[in-house]
């Protein structure tokens, strides 16, 4: 189910956007609305909720919607941002942040369906590249492109990403079935994202992070073939 947030301090405009959203959405969604930036930032930064789509007014109570979008880009980089405004002169300023669409409020009935279609296409494409890792009754959604490598150590598999290390009970041969073709085993206990490989030497794989991993004789030929491909 898609999660959507609207950040708009004008109640009339908030209701108008919500109504147009109901008329435009063809799939199930959960909607959260915020009339002030502090409530939205609390959810984003403290509760760590990542929305699929955020519809942002540019002129808000005490903060620029563009600044809010930049903060969202940093904290939740896969969130699709749609800007709405009453002032067309912001058309250039919005490119300071990553967003999927920009529209004037007076034409929201015409352009919101188009913006949502683009945003949801991106959301579903990203979703197909996510993997779910469970540990201690918690489930984490991790982007495959952020995974550098995973290594099995006794009964735990450690999944190393650019920012965090996750744990899962899945064995390496189970995990690799959930991963895309960018991943390859260099050892019976290690799977590597080939996008992060810098070099292959005699018995080691050198990653772009300068981390070195062992490569087994049985895996070496296939690994080199996939890497070269």
C-alpha cells in the first residue's frame, strides 16, 4: 500500500489537494496530512517514517517547502516529492532539491494525476529493487543498490550497506535468491555487489571501499566472468 503525505498550512488548499488525490488515485493508499512543518519533521527525523510520496506546498508557515524537500531527500532519498504552489516564480528554485513534479495550485486538477502517475511509477520501480531483512522481530526494508556485500558468520548473516550493517538468519544461498543479477558469490559464505568491486587479485576481491574479501578457488572463475560482464 502506498503511503502519501501532504504538507500544506492552508486548510482550504489541503482539503482541495486531498479531494483531488481521492479522485486521482487508482490504488489503495494511506494519507497523512500536516498543517505545520514541525509535525512533519518530527515524523521524518524522529519517528523515521519514510513516505512513498510527499506533496509539498512551497510557502509554508515558518519554513520553505524547498528546504523541507532537501531535508526529505537526505533522510528519505526514495521519497517522491511533488511541489504545489500559488506562485510560478518558484519554478527555478525547486531544482535545488530532487523532485518529480512542480505545479500551480490553480491547475492541480489537470496536473496532479500526471504527477502521481510519474511518482508511483518510480515508487514501484524502487520497490522491486528492495529487499526485506528480518531480525529480532523487526523487519528492515533495504535498497539493493546500497548493499556492498553480505557475509555469513556462524548462524548470522551480516549485510553491509553504505550506512548500516543489518543481521538476518538467512543463509547466503537463500539471500542470493532474493537479490538481483548484480550480486555474485565469491565464497560459500560471502556474496558481493559487483558494482562495488574495484579489482580481483589472486585470492582476494578488493572493494571500492578498500575492504578485501577472500575469493575461493571454486567461485573464482564464475565471479570473474560475472564481474567482466
